[in-house]
């Protein structure tokens, strides 16, 4: 165990199980009782502050999520078969019961699928949307082929950024499988701690976490590492799924213009093209990704709020927020960097 989650970190595992009368496991939901809102990527700090100013206790709360992971996936897990929908409904109802019975302020199901989002909405959960930016592989032969689909100005900008990122004698390597030695993890962990300490105050993942994933799933990890003058100076970690490259953390001990874009965005695209993967999900937020070929995608979360007054206030806020997210998505879609003549051909 890496101890990245647990009582010490404010993520107490309290997973919800659905079992048949004979003890057969029918479904589950990954639940954590939380004493803060860090590491979630769906931000409710304003809700907590407002409730506490009104004299309420927002923490502890119930979080249904994969910790530290802004990746959409099922959260109400059900064994396939004729009972699957009933099990998902029972899990949804049980989240409300667990929240009220244990006097928790709320239950939050984050980065769930759209069908689960609709199911929870039908059961009284408040519905929330946000956006991420994903790169989609249209069968590109190589990076230059991808660039040929962009407007001329965007092509030139990306080529300039890639050239300048490596100008100080920086070399980039893809490390995976047996390349992931403890010395490599030591170097990457130093990058992670430096960036995490400045960005979040307290990085989430322990050093042991990286050793564990290196032992358990090395062939599903891509470390993009930059080296200058014989030593590693920066790196980005990606997890490789059956169709998707999931970009997660990056860090550096030397800071060079555009190196972040090179390691996190362009190298991930290069890898996805080389491995014929369908997309790159480069993490939460970041409208700057749009100019680099990453397009807006809607994400979903659902929230049960126990206190009626707080629930009304949040429901009113979410009506406005959903309208804003929808409008922003339409506007951002018109700002995509792809050539207009190619877009017209696709219509």
C-alpha cells in the first residue's frame, strides 16, 4: 500500500457494496469519507465556505470517485446481467441513505458516465457539467500529418514551440516497462514534489505509489522524460489504456519555454499516433490546450445535498453554471485550430 489515501490524508475508504442474499457481490461504488475537497478536480470549495459561514458543517462528506483521477468512467458498478440496472438504482438510493444516516453533509459522484448522471438526476441528485480538452486521432500517419490538418498560423506556432522547447540541448525519451527503474522514479518524484508543492500545497501521491505502479502495471505507463547535460530535468507521466493516453502529472527542476507543452501535449500526441490510439486525455481544465488540437468534451458530476437550504442555493447556481458551460463549449468549438476547408469537407 502506498498510503496515498487513508485517514491520514483525509480520504477514508468506505466502499459501498450490493450483495445478494447468499452474499454474491452484485455491485459496488468506490466511496470515501472526506474531510476536505482536495484531489477531486470538481470544485466545491465555494459551497463548503458558504455552508460554514451559515453555521453548517460541510465536512465530512461522501465522495464517489477514483482519487486524484479526473477521468470519466463508471461509478455505480454492477455485475452484467438482467439485474444490472436495478443494482445501479439501489446503489444510488443507498448513497442517499448512507449520507443521511451518518449525518454527512453531501454525496458527490464525480467523473461518472452520462447515463449514470441521468439516473442520479432522476433520483434527486443535482446535476453538474464541466469541460476537459481531449485530442482525437483521425488516423494520422505522423505528427506532421496531424499538423497538416491545422490552420497555417497554428501549424507554425506549434512547430516553433517544439523547436524552442528542445533548443537548449534537451533530449526527450519515452520510458515504459523495464525502463522504469527506481532511479527513474526517484528523478520523476523529485519533479512531482517540486511542482505539486507549489501548485497544490501538499502533493497527493507518495514515493511508494510510483514504485507500486512500476511493479504492477509498468507496460501501461509512459514516462516522457527530458534530459539535459546528462541528467533528467523534467518529466510527464501518462497511463495507457486500450484506446486512450491519459496524461496525469508533470514536473521539472529546470524551467524552459514550451517544455511543458512538449512533454505533456505534443509527445502524448506523438505516442498516440505511433501506437494507433484513439485519443489523448490531458487532464482537467486548460483552455490553452485548444490551440494545440485538444477539443472541448463535457464531463459530468452529480451531487446529493442533505441540507434543504444549501440544496436550493446550489441548485440555483448550477442552473446558471450549466448554461455557461454549454455556451462556452459552443464558443470554444468555433475556435478549434483545424483548417476550415477540411471542416467544411466533413459536413
